[in-house]
C-alpha cells in the first residue's frame, strides 16, 4: 500500500455517526475535525467538557455544517463509561458506524482509577474495553462498522504480566504505559477474531501516531512535580510532527476500504516516527493469540462487562 500523505480526500461520510474519545485535543481533535469535514456526525467523548466545547467551537468554525455533540466520558471511572455509552446509544439514531478509541494517559506517577485499577492500564485499555463492549449493540446497527484503537510505538516494550496487571508488585511509569499500549493491540486482534466468528459486520483495526507533538507527554512530569522534564518534553517537539500529521494513520485506519481485520497503521517515514501513513509493524507479542484471548477474559472479569461475543 502506498503511503498516504494527506488526510483528504476522505470517503463520503455523510450519514455516519463516529465516536472519538479524547476528542478535545491532540490526535483526537485533529481526527474529529477531519471526520467532520468529511461529513460525519462526530460525538466528542471527553472528560473535560469545558475544553471539549472550545474544540467543538473551533471545529464548527472550520466546518460550519459540522455536527459535533459532546458526551462526558471519564475512562478511569467505569460508571462514567456506562453512562456515556448509554447516552451515545440513545442519541445515535441509526447506530454508530465508527468508534475511535483514542484517549489515553502516558507515563504517569503511580495512580489508581475510580475502580482501583492501575491508572494507565485502567484508562488506556480497560476503559476502552468496557466502552466498546457497551457500544457493541449500536456498532453496525445501520450497516458495517469499524473500531479503531490507538496504540503507540511503545507497545514494542510492553509485556502482559498477568500477575501484576494492577501494579501491586512494583510500578514503573513506562513499563505500565507499554503494557497498556500492547493491551490495546491484543484487544484489537481478539475483537476482530470474535466479531468475525460471530458474523458481525464489524472491522477492528489499530493505529499509532508516531512521534506527534501533543499534550500527552507533559501530564506525567507535571504530576510528578518535575518541571524540567516537562520542559524537556516540550523541547523534543522540534523532532516531532504536528497532531494533524499524527492523525493521518488514525484516519487511514478509520476509512481505508481495503483494511483487513486486525490491520495496523502508522507513519510511513523512517522508524515509523513521522511522515504520511501506511501499514505499520506489530511486535511478536502483539500477535500472540493465546495472550489476546486470556487478556480478553481477564478484562471482562475486571470490568464486569462482557461484550457478548462467545469464545471459539
């Protein structure tokens, strides 16, 4: 597949309802704008509705016909996930055609979600697992649907340690981040497998933005009180690409008509760090079907949400 170097033209998206988590900034905001310009109704699922409304206003200025309703979603709180999914379902009309699991946290000091999970695993993986499960009845209700889960190059350093998923036996900020991003890819693979066996018109794919200049990398240093690290992170933006470019693999994953189940997209430049978009490389651990099936079962037990897709 030839690398794609621009977000446009997208396929005709009029009549499509898309849900983008973390749509208020960075990759999520750039993705929302591109989809809205393409004609999609984009539900912005965000924790901070004040910031989301400012982003929505900017989207409407750039695309005056855009329909970008807001839904409050805190992925670190499973009750919030349930409420958001119910609201999305009630207002989805003909169903949800596209779900982009984009929101996330990165390299935080040790924190816990409202339900007691390690924050990065709980937010990046379990929150999106539960949201997807709860939206499954609406995905494809009006025709074929697609779930895009945003991972990271950091998945390559990730390992799924089932004895320490909740960081009860030691915590490392980057270790936890890599684990959560690997979990995103294992979830995608298992969702694709189960949806296919169930005969659903659902395609599950993933993407990563490479090295993109967003706010994601500053939260951890700020929370840890390391101002110098936050300044260093800002300095690295000299070597990164803007969020609009980082969104290209996500948009390609969302709209490529030839995308096979389990496809993975990223920047097409050197080391997949920047430049265009095209197929990306998965680590061997991201392609382990045994771990993917076990992680699915563990995630369903931890969240109390079964997606309703029976195992093979």
